[in-house]
C-alpha cells in the first residue's frame, strides 16, 4: 500500500497532486482526513491512498499512526533554495543532528532506494522529452519527518515560478506514477553515500548510469555529526540491503576523514571511494 501526501500550504505539492489525480482513476473514499476527502486508486494491483495535510509535510511525524499499513509514503512537495535554480529532486527525510525542520533529532526515515532511483531516472527522461530547463538531482537526507516507514519527498523547485510551472508539475506527477507502478519488495541492493554537496552530482550521475542505487546520502557538512550508531541507523533504515558505503572522498573535509574512517571500521561494511 502506498500513501500519497501533500500539504494545502504547498503550491507545488498541490499542482503535482492535481496532475496525479488526473492521471489515475482515483475515487473518493467514504472518509476524510483533517477535514479533507481521502481518495483511493490502484496501479499494478497496488492500493494507493491520497491525502491532504493542513500543516507542512515536514511536521507529519505522527502520520503512520493514522495510516499504519502503508509500505511507502510519498510526499509531493515544493523545493526551496536561495539560488532559485529550477530543480526536480528526490530524497529521504530525516535528521543527522538537531530536528530544526520537523522530525526527530538524529533519526532518519527508512529510505526506499530503488523507488528513489526510479523517480530520478523518470524525472531525467521526462526532462529531456518535455524539454524542461531543470536540473535533476538527488538531495541528501534532510528535514522531517523521521518515520520508520519507507518515505521519500519528490520535489519541484526552487522558487514560486517553478512551483506554478504546470508542465514541470506534470513531469513530477508522471515520474511518481511510474515509480509507484514499479514499487515492490525486491532483492535489489543499495549503497550509502557519504560526502559531497547537498546535491551530489557524482551520486546522481552514478544512479542515472545504473552504477549504483543510493539510499541515504550524507553531505560533507553533516559528516562531523556521524558516529557508528548513526551510520548503522542509515544502513538498517534502508528498504534494500546496503551492500557498501561509497565515499565522495574529495567531498569530505580533511578534518573529518580520520574520525569517519574510525566509525566506518566499527560498522564492518565494505567501503569504497569515488
């Protein structure tokens, strides 16, 4: 079962959701959530439930209590950045340090690595087909909520102009539909990525080229927060089996490298550098 979520406070999420509602035969259920209708549909024999939040999606920490049987939660969301660069992105929520924007301190959600990879590839293909002037990228794990359920944010950004771009919102919607159609519990393996910027282009390109499927990705500015316990959590809170840790070695501050290697040694998982 898949739960689709967006917030009424989110213009981009609303536009993406409206496009998905047009693409799939949703029917209104005989119940509401936060005073809004619940819609349901099926794709490849998978039940999809679509709900709307009153509050921001990053604060949906208690959502699994209301929908305890979901295998995958997909948040349809705006992406914001100071640069305002047009971007289509996907990431897992969670916090490596303090919970400054929803979620719980030092707790990450379960990362659906294969589903994120499918979204990333679909976004890239649709960008080409629709001639969208957007970057397509993974984002590193960040912000709330911190859920013990496979969860990903699929985002359209990075400013109000893009949030209202219906062509781009339609592309995000189509990528989500394709990922939902392919979603299943598989034996695929995944990789934990550490280092580099928040938008790690090395990891993104490796995924697009089929070289690796990434779950959690930890940027260089969060490496100082890592210890063996938090790294283990990122490994175990990945839907697929994490086969190895991939280090963007040049994208890790020299002062953090020795401590990071010590923590990784405790994990006893293969480590590779790129």
